[in-house]
C-alpha cells in the first residue's frame, strides 16, 4: 500500500528527517563541509516532489496483524 506524506516545505521535511532518523544521526557525525554537500544534493533531488502545497512524497506502508 502506498501513502502520500505531505510536508509544508523543505525545512519541515528535513527537520523530521534529521531529528528522527538514523540518517540524521549519521550525518551529524560528518564534517560540516560533507553535511552541506549531502544536504545540497538532497534538496536538489527533493525538487521532483515539490507541489503547489509543499512537498509530497510517496511511501510504502505495511500493515501487519497477528493473533496468538
């Protein structure tokens, strides 16, 4: 199942990505020059998902249930 995640702008997306994922932790351990280079490329790639209302990214959702 695919769900669309909406962000009001790039900053909201990057705040979530950098504050709550292992990627953010790993990036924080890099030199500032490396961080800037990676984020510049990420911002460029994010343009493909830009809409009139912000950023809209598709994400695969898996719903799992179990009974014992």
